[in-house]
């Protein structure tokens, strides 16, 4: 029996709108076919979220076809038929003989397809930064008459401004994030294993909030407890929590690939005076950053408002203050940092990430996911903005 189409996260018209924007950029760059290999860009253009990008796969967007063609491992083709909006004849599964093959792989099937549709001697866009050197060379060698154009961030920059439908999904993801933070506040206690707290958090991220479950694996859950609060990305340990422990937590709910990050700091018992001072300074900096967010402001304006404010309290943050946020957590385009002159537009979304790792054994975290509105800012994550004392 043939696999059926699954429920779609977005209507067909939404995907065609996104493809139209991509095709407009292709025309500007004189590209007839765009080979999209970034898994998150494939999600954006098709709705596909299955975990198959560890082997070659690509979405081919043609100027002359309404729907793109998705070329991937044959055993993953049913998932693409089930999840994407495209007709099944737009899904091509390449044979298992190309897996682990020392001379050929799935990109050979992509190249064959480009030749078959007559694009072998025309402009072809590749996301070169995500391809291995060997894969990029294969496209050049096997398509010697093609004009290869680096289109690494073409789709990613289009993704940075969300539709209202995407914003609705990100609100759902943010509600899951909030629920997970509040569950953490309920279960972090002296004598409890870090792993058991993580299990509760993961359960909440899967169960979701307001009847909307989490829909995929969780891209980022970092729990850094004393004495490891000076590091941002360490995983949980085999240890238990103790009286006086500080816990820095970063997580994000996920809906249809869209994430909403949030960070909060917890203290078992009364926090140290140092932690309290840092918290108060960062809270003031957060408000200052939010106050400048509006269309026309720049990413640099947001970062500088935060940095000026905490400097009054004798603090400095070495890392950036955030980044464009959406599918797959990080959208590698705009950064909330000094010098980034990217202008804010309505329906851009960012993770305002104010984690500050001050010493090897001391750091603090606070963050929100926000949307730029027509006149200001909407903070999507709504868990209490406080230093949690447990």
C-alpha cells in the first residue's frame, strides 16, 4: 500500500509563496536551478522534518516548475511523501547502493537530474558552505558547462522575515518552552539527580502545551549547574543538586521545526550577593534592549543598548546578545552584536540571548524569544522573568 499524505503544518499556498520569493532571487542571480542541501532550508520550502540529512539529499528548485523536486535516500522517500506538500512524483529516492559507496553518492543522482531537466549548461545555485569540498568539486567536474553560483544563504535570508502563519507556530513553540521552564522549577530540588530533572523537562517538551505537542527532537537543552555555570553548552551530569547550587538552563520548545529559545537561572536556597547583582543588572539590560526594538532599528542598536546598560553596573558581555531564530534554532544571518547593521523588519524573530559567562566557575543566563512588530516588539516566551529561588 502507498503511504498517505500526513497533516500539513502550513497550507500549500504558504509553501508556494516561499518558493516564489526564492525564484525571484534566482532570476536576479541568473540561476535556472537551485540545489538546496541545508536541512532547515528544505524544511522551510517543503515541510519535511525527518532526520535524514546525514547522507546526501537535496531539493532542486527550478524556475520552470511550480513544485520543487526532492532527491533523497530511497528508504526516506516515504517520509518525504508523507510530510511534504509536493506530489509524489516530485520525490525521488536514490538506491541504497549509493550509501557507503567510495566513488558515487546521492549527489550523483542530483547531478543526473539536473542534466535530465536541461540545466547542465546553465546557471546552477549551490549552498556551497554546507557541502564538502569533494561534493562541490563533483558538481563542477560533472557539470563542466554549468555556471555554478554560491547561494549559501539565499534561502536563509528569505526565512528571516516570517509570515503570520509562521509566527503562530512560533507562539506555540514558545508556550512549550514556558511550560518546560516551569516544570524545571517544580522538580529541581536538593538530592534530585540532574538526569531526572532533564527527563521531566524532556517530557514536557514532548507533551507540549495548550494541546500542542512538541513535534521533533529538541535541538538545545543545556543544564549547567554549580560548579559548571561558567560554561554555556555543557550537558547535564551524573551529579545531584545540593543546597546552594546554581543552575543555568537553556531549552526550546519545537513545533514543526520552529524553535523558541529561553534561558533562566535557578538558585537552590538564597542566591549569592554576586548572583543577585548580576541578575538585577542583566534584567535592566534586557529591558533596555527590548525598548529599542522596532522596525528601522538595527541589530547593533539592540546589542549596544544592552551592553551600555550593564556597563553601568561594572559588567561586560563578551559574546553577542542574540541571533535570528526560527527553524532549527539558529538562522545564520543576523546577529545582535555591535556593528551588525541589519535593519529590523516586522515579523523578524530573534533569540535575545543574554547569557554571560564571567569566570570559569561562574556565569548567569537570561533570554527571551521575540518578534519585531509593526511598531515595537512582542516577547513570545512568557515564563516569569526572574531569578528562580527554590
